[in-house]
C-alpha cells in the first residue's frame, strides 16, 4: 500500500522534484551531454560510411529500394540504441543524485562501459515493439497495393499521423521505466522491460500522464523552429523579423530541451521507480495510487 505522503505527490509535483534534483548536479548533466555528443560524432563516422557503402552497392545493382530499406533499418537500430544510451546515462547520474546527492560528469563513461550494451539492447527491443507494427502494416498495404502514398490528402494525413502517434504512445508507455529498472536492480534488458511493464500495470495513469506532460513540453519547445519556418515563407519585412526572433528562441529551446528537460525527465522517472518499486515490494493496485495533476 502506498503511504499518504506518496499519494499526495501530484504529477506536476514529481516534475518539480526532478528539477530540484537536477539543480544539484546541473553542470554534470551539461558536461555529460557534451561528452555524449562527441561520442555520437565518433561512432557516427564509421556508421555513416557503412550506410553510404550499402546504398552505393544497392544503386550499382539497380536495387535502390533494398538499399533504402537497409539504410532506414540501420538508422532506426543505431538511433534507438544510442538514444537509450544517452537516456541511460542521464538516469544513472540522476540515480547518484537521488542516492548520495552528488554526481560527476566523468561517470558518463562508467555507465557507457558497464551498462551501454544493456541500454542499447533495451532501446532496440522497445523500438521493435513500437515501430514494428507500423512497418508490418506498411508492408502489408504495399503488398496488397492499397497504400495511399502521394494521393493522401492533408487532413487525412494529419488524422493518420495523430492516430499513429497515439498508438505509438500507448505502445511505448509500459516500457518507460525499463532503464531505471536496469540501473537500480542491475538486471538484463528482458528483465528490465518485464519489470517496467509490471510497474506500469499497477500505475498506468500516473506513468502515462507523466510521460504525456514531458512530450507536451518537448513539443512546445520544438514548435518555435516550425512556426518560425512557416512565418519565414511569407516574404514581408515583419514576417522576416518575426521569423528571426522565433529562430533565436528555437536555439534557446533546443539547448533547454537537451540540457534541462531531457535530464529532468530521466531523473523524474528514475525517482518514480524508486518510489513505487524499491520501498514497497508488495502489490499496489491502481485504486491505491490515485493520480492528480497538481
């Protein structure tokens, strides 16, 4: 059973708590992101050459569709693996702040070395679960020759996009705590995913709303460059100035997303796993964990 203090914590309260924890090690998170960016560049060089080589071979033999498919598959696998390594590192640093209220940026290398393969495997498995159904549906529609393709009108495309996002959201939500479970309990990828699913089953509303709030924050921040680009298409002096202002906000929003919101999100879900899993090993029903936004 959750105690009264835990029941009183709102979803927004959890985000505030994550931000307070982030402030204790904000410089470490910034340096960790910069370090991970260098790692990404170093790793991406051979990956890029490999993709280019595969595409060149496919084009040489007149099989451009195969090279496109292989390229897309490689990018999905690589991006899923690396993104979850980044998330895992952020969760690891957050775990240290939760446990001992201190962390260091150089510990990034420790998490890459000790947990990197597990983080990558978790990312690839989750990507297969979330993206796999869309690939199957797309291939099926292509095979039976009813894929709308270019004939898809704007509003139908928007509707399909919204529907796809909702489906992907609910496919992903049960696995939100996979990385914290891997770190805190020191278990493998499959066990981490199973554990996350078990915790989600007991608290679906809390985890889903918390995940949705972070997505809304990211979308709101990323809206600046999109709006600026659209306004920039209108060739008037005022539109150009406004687009430039929004472009400046877009740069700020990018760094805020990368250096603040991303680590705060990782810390929040890591703390959530602590609150729901570590102190209470007994079963917790949804009725025992009510959700409130404020």
